[in-house]
C-alpha cells in the first residue's frame, strides 16, 4: 500500500523531470535556430569547396581523391560523400550535416556535464553547459561550415561521456560504454589525427583517477581499449607519417597567446575564461575531483577547429 506522503513526493519528482525536459527542449530549439538560420546564406569558402570536390566523386574514387586533395583521414568525407549523392550539393545541403552535429553536441554536452557534476547538481550543471554551448558564437560559426569541426566536437563529447561512465561503473554493465569509447575514439582519429592529443588528455585523467583510487575500471582492461583504438587506426598510419614529413605549410604558425585570443574572441573575454578555468580547476582539485581534467580534451577539440 502506498503511503499518502509518497504520492506528493513522486508527483513533485515527475513534475521536476518534466520541467527539466522542457528546458532542455527549448535549449535545443534555440541551438537549432541559431545553426540553421542563414545556413546557406554565405558563399562557400575554399576548404568547403574542397569538401564538395571529394563528396561529388564516386565511392570507388573517394579515397584517392581525398589523398590527392587533403591527405586527411576520410571518415567525415565519406559521410559527406554519401550525403551529397542523396541530398545534393547546394550550399544549404552540404552544411546541413555540420549543423546537425552541432545541435547533437549541445545535447551531448548536457549529458556529459550532468554526469560529471557533483551529486544533486547534475541537471542544473547539464542545462547550464548545454545553454552555453548553444549560444556560443564560435560553435555556431563552425556548425555552419561544410567541414569536420562540429563532428569532431561531437565525437570528443561522446568519447568523454563513455570514459566517465567507464570509470564510474567499473567492470559491471560496462560493455556498452567500452564499445562507445573505442568506436568514438577511433572515429576521432579517422576524422582528425590531432585529436590523438584529446585521447592523451583522457588517458591522463584516467591515470590520475587510477593513482587516486577513484577509477573503478581496471588498468589492464583500460590499456587493452587503447590498444584496440590504435589497431583500428593502423591502416592510416603510413599516410599520417607522410603528412608529418611533408608538414603543413598552409597553416600559419601562431603563439599560444594568439590562439587563445582567437578562441576567446577578445582580451577581456580571455581574462574571464582563464579566471573561470583556474577557479574550476582549484575547486576540483580541492574536492579531489579528477573529472576536472576532462575539460582539457573538450576544449582542445573546440580550439583545434580554428582554421
């Protein structure tokens, strides 16, 4: 028999969950509007034109074309190739997948922040993080380009979320999280080799947690997962070494300060960003919360999308 006191509690909880879902839906609607409005308004720039050149060829000729034009891992361009052959190559059409990846990143940011937040604050942290990403002018701009930038951010968020689940769940019920981590980690590398640094940051977070005794996932199995990711990327290593020997002369050399300024958009905003990052790191370290280190791979993938 259900007590009378339990009925209001259950009703209040259901009402709270419904409110959270409504707020999240509004945030996603806002993110969608900001990324889809004027999506095909601006003309394509040179890198987007390169994407279309690869997307127009047959699947049989796709890999040689990618190697000739960009010499980058082909995952995103394979997706674009199939998309263009079905939906056409108008300016709006070729940018639409990036907008979808950007919108999905907002939802994924909610899930990641909710799981990483202190007990009892998950929903609030998740909604705030999702809103900040939804209105980020930087993220909006790169969700409207026919390149791999928003796809890369989405993969990184998925990988980080799987990692947090793994280290919290231990060996039990971790099969889905292990598969998600491996697939998203390998997909990161097959999208952009520089994302290996994001995986390095995730591994640093794991070993900090392992040393502190906070990682429930066993070390041997963790190392096995990293080996599987490396094996999945093995077929592209020769091309990667070739690119490393050639270099990237079209990418201008910039200092860390210049890159940070471009990321923050202005000096005052950079100061605010640095202060918030320092405060967050200090609070996390004082609370012995190793998850604060996961801000590194997420931020890296966002900064990495600076052309």
